[in-house]
C-alpha cells in the first residue's frame, strides 16, 4: 500500500488467497515495477496468487524519490487495525524483478505425514483425532494443523464426529474445513483382499505409514440440475450402494495375518458446505466376497450391506450422543459459577419469611388421609373449604401409564411393567418415579414443549420468514444433562455457540425479520416472565401495561446496542382516534433498558462476568432469585403440564394473574429456587403427591381446586411415540434432509438427522409441490401429528396447542398410514413375534392389553377377544420365510438432482410403497392374521388409548 504525490488516495493491492491464523510460517513475495500498470505479482509459499487493487487503484505513476520512511508490517502510525500481528523474519529487498521460478525455489516445505503415537493406540478400538485450522481449499498441501481432541470408536466407520462444545458446554462450530485422523491396530487377513475406501470428501489411507489410496475431493455442484445416478452393486454380491455425494476407491492388498497400523484421514467440510460425513468407511473383502468394516475387534463383523448397515448406523448415532454427553461434562467451565449462583439463591430463600404449611388437624379424616406431602396439605385445605372431595387414587398400572407418558412421553414397555410389578407394593410408585426420571426419554419429552414455547422454527430448505436455527439440539442436551432452568434460560438469552449446528445461537436467528431482537424479546418475555408483548411490537398495548418502548428496550439489551424501530412496527396515522396508539416513530433509536422494575430491579453485579454487557444483564434480571416471577412462571408451566391446568390459567400472560392457589405456587417456587432450579426435583415433588395420583376431576362451579388432575389427551408426539413403542417397529423415516450429498451452502439446507422420536420431525417445506423435494416416509408422521395439534411452522411462540377434537383425529388413527403400520402384522412387528410364540390364547390377549393399554382385560373384554381369535388359533403358524420388501432404493434424490425427471419418478414410486404399507408376514395364516389385526385396530381406536388415565 502506498500513495503518490498527485493522488492522495492510497493504492492498495489485496491477494484473494488467505493465510489461516496460527498456520505457522509462510513465504510471502511480491514483485512490482513502479510506473508500469499491471506489473504487480504476488506469491504465497512459492505459488502465484491473484489479487485486486482498491482505493486509488492500479497506477502508472513514476516512483516518488525522497528520504521518507518505508514501513513493513504496519501503517497509519502503527494503529492496531493497520498492523500485522505476528512475526516477520528474513526480509529481503531486490532491485530487479525475480521470476516466478526463482521465487518458487526460495520456498521449501515438506508437509508432515500423519503420524500416531503407537503407544496411544488402544488394542480394541480406533483412535480418532480432530484437527482445526486447515486452509479452505481442495488440497492436502497444508501445514500441521492444530490438534483439538481425541476419542475412540469401535471400527473404521465415520458417520459423524464428536460435537465441539465451548466452555459453557454448549454446541460450537468447528473451523471449516477441519481434519479427521483415525488409526487402529488391525490384523490384515492372509492372502489377497480388496480394500474399499469410502469418503464424503477427499480421504487418504495409510498402512504402516505408507500411503495406499486417496479419494478425490467433493465435487458436486450445488445447483439443482444434476442427474440421478442409479445404484451400482457390482463390487460385491450384497453391497450397500455408494451414498450420493460420497467417493469410493478399491485397491488390492496382500495380508499376512499380522498386526498393522491402519490410518485414515479425511478433510471435513469446506467451501461453505455443511460438515458432512456421508457413509465414510474402510472395509475389506475377499476377491469375490462381501465387504466388512475394518476393525481392531475380531468379533465385530459388520457387513457393508443394507441389512447390516442400517442397525449399525442407528447404534452409531446413539454412541455419538453418549460421546457428546461425556464431552460436555469434560469441558464445562461454567459449573463453578453456577454453583455460586445457586448457593446465593439458596441463601436468599432462607432469608425470606417462611411460608407456613397448612395443618389438617381440624379437617375431616378424608382430607387428612389423602396426603403424601406438603402439596396435598395446601390443596386439601382449599378442597375442604369448597366442600369438594378428593377423587380416589388410580390403580398401580394406571399410575404407571400416566407417569410414563408425563415423564418420558410414551406408554410403558412390557419390560418396565414387569419390573414395576416386581417391586414391593408400598415402594412401587416411588421406584417408578425414580426410574423414569433417570430415563433418557426425559429429555425427549421436554424438547417438544419448549420448541412450541420458544418458537423453534427451522426450515429444512431455503429459510423464509422468522426461521430460526435448529436449537432443538441445545434443548435436548440441556434436558439430557438436567441443566438448572436458570442456566438454560441464561444460555438462551446469551445466544452463543453454533447458530446452524444446534447451539443457542440458533435461537437468535429470525430470517427476514426486520427487528429480530425485538422478536426474541417478545418470545423470552412470554415464555419465562409471563409478560405478553405481542401488541407492543407495533404500538403501546391497549389492554396491557406494556409500552412499545418496553419491548424495544428489552430487544436493545439483547442487541447490546440501540435498535431502530422499523416501519412495519408503526401504525399508520389518519382516521378516527382509537385504543391503538403508536408512540414510536419509524427509524427512532431505542436504547437498552429494563422496563420491568416491578419484577426485578438492578441485579448484583457480582454475578455478571461483564457488567457492561446488556445481554448478560438481561439474563440475570430475568433469572435472579430476587425475580420471583421467573420461578413462579416455571412452576406454573410444569404444574399445568402434569396436572392439566395451571394455578394461573394463562401460561404466557400474567398481566392480571389471579392464581387459584397462591400460597402453594409461592411455596413450590421457593422450593424450586432453593434446590438449584432443578426441573427433576420439581417434577418429583408434583408426581409424588397424592393429588397427582388421583383419578381425574372436572372443575366445580367455583373453579378448579385439584380434587384430581384435569382430564388430558395425549399430545401428538406422545401418540406417535406410543404407537411405535407398542409395536416395536422402527420409525423407518430415513434422514430428514433435502441436501443428501452435502453440496448446498450451509445457509440454505439443514440436516435434521434420522428421527427416532416424534420431536425430531420438522416442517417439510415443500411449497413448490415438487414430488422430488418431498420425503414420502416422513409425510405420514407429519400428517398424523398435525391432526393432533402439532405444527412444524412456529413463526410465533405457542403457549398451548389447540386441544379441540376434530374429525381428522379418529379418522387418521382408524385409516391413516401410521395406524395401519401399528396394526399390520409384518415380520418386524412385535405383535407378530408374540403370535408366533407357543402361548395360550388368554395369555396372548393379556399381553396385548398390557402392551397397548397398560392393563389387563376384564372378563367381558377377554370373552370378546376369545370369540375373535379362537377360530384358527391352533393352526395359525405357518413354516414360511421372512418377507423382505422390495422397493425402489432410497437416497438417490437430493436437491442437486431434483429437476431431473427421473427424480420425480423415484419419489412417486416411494410414495406408492408408503401407501401400500408394511408387507404382512407369511408365517401366520392370512385368515387368523387379519383377525388379530382387527383386534389391534380395536385397541388402538378406543378412546382409552389416546387419553391419559
């Protein structure tokens, strides 16, 4: 950069190629003939690089000769923003232009080959190492990257990598691209074998340090005009075809039966693409046989076939979830801070005047007996005053069904029922509470609730209005780790971590919204403070004590600076004067401020890491123990979810709240805070109460006093998860992903993985109505859940779903594709396995009732099923093979080829497969099988299935 005497503008030239920060020493050269336009040439590491002039542009002006200074590595008086931050050595100036070949000779560098400390390699696992800081280009020519972490897996199969987490233990982004290196001790079988290497991006395989094979770099255009590639199964008799977007190479090796060190390295991501793995692997086969994964474990024989790969991939996904859970515990640097916060919260509660727990001594015996804890004492006093009688307790199996649906989101399995009934009667219910609270399904069940409340609205393809990132994964991991709720809310407010990879930063996203932080302030206020600010987005709220400036002030706190009021947030003038008044003007700047002094005044700065950070200050104002509203709103939400009705009926609007049981609400909120905002502790308190364990009750003329819980229907997610829990079939949906080959820009497509629970589904966003962009195996799940109130499009938060019955609900269960999958006795159905057992008819019926309705049949029901199933029962079994469905292969259609006419044909063929449903087993006589399916249909379509006990 320089300037001449006549043109005061600087002449600056920038190279297009960049050097990665922390990438070590580089050789940089530049040649230029002053006074000759177009003569500048730049070189990095001996290679020419392109660049462009800016500011004053290229010039043909002659050099200025004077005795001024020439600065190298800095300018503008040494300003930090105009200086090189690093080291410079061996500076050489030449009066003549060096040729490109001469400059190339001055750079000498030999890239290090991948090496592993053999002593670190386990005997029975593959060691995986991850490195960051490699250049974003299609080349293996880079310096030794920065090691970040290592872990172990059982075989040379790479479907994913362990997630990266920051010091708060929330998902963060790795550099793109990054490098995976894996190595293991493998015994190569003697004789000639074929080695198959598959990879999503370029990969290299070494044996004992010698390079054996390298696959090419990912090279599929992100446009939609590619072609469908039909599957090729020529490599082996039963081989799983190469996944779209993956590369493969086969070489021949000669094994000696001895141990060797096999290493595999692959570049992940790059070029603004998602960091995808496809079905990367290393496998080995005899010249004519099937390929099997290479593994240090002799007993691990995973064939590269469709039949073996699908369950293996499912196990791998579970393995990575556990690896991620362990990693979060390893890197959590924030725990001491939160321990300090919770100690302060406990002290704060202890300093308050205690809330007196009512005595029941003067009440009738029926109120004194219906007690299992303090909750019942508060409730029974009110019941006695209203002269209402507590409903009776439900039986043990009904309690287990209710509890399982409330805690893990699906009906109990026969195994759980058997374990439950083995417990002593007096401890049985407490055992079930402890057991289910420790179940991983706890996280699954809570995610769907907060997806609604926080307006999680990711799009599978091409973001539109108010699309967020997929922060569902942050929610799942927060509940999996049982993070205290004040910490979870704080991390959501701070919006850090990964935006598109599942971190809290995804909550910050609001695509095409002209004031995203005002939108997030609305969501946070409604979800966690019971402050309804929807109207305040455009004007002062006419029926709430909320000004428009209150919302934008909170949005400015999230923004960490002033925000301008957009034109869309104003009301047009003119016409007669009404209730709605717009005080703020378009373009007016609103500074960060907290308008809810009645909830919490200024927080203690001792608990702020950065007192000048308005976003962190907002998080503390919302979640500090002095803010009683936060704890009470959380308690009310949990109570409403478990008991069917809240103390405050409007979950998201406490403007004129009149709690039905204010003392109990305050008591539970204090207990919640004193116990570290532990959601499991609060849940245990409620489900352990006598009130929760009673039969349901209807409201009295004087209100709802919780003589028992309110009647409830299963949520959409509970229905779907319970259907597949009962029949033990896989959801068999495949990946929720339109960009299967990972070729699109990361901003335009999201991979939601392979769902195993209903909360993992997402709107399919096929507004174009192109068959090739649909996901046929996912569609029946979406249709079923939508009929029961679920929506995948949440542009605004949802406090409560529509609970009104409609004609679609019984129709979809009776005649829909999921209902048919439940009743169809295919070879992958547990009902088929039950029917094939050597079992008495009455015992079979008893097992059916336990599995589907969590109870045994009564005498009348048993008689009906005897009449239905007795004909042909003794001769029902047939010696026949398992039926395998022949259907068009999946995974052939992606965004990059969806305009190919063949893509439409394939997806329409798959839709027909879905409509036809699962193939019935041939191991049962058709006549008896259809009778059994009729019985299952009847159990599914009884109201008892979809309503909680």
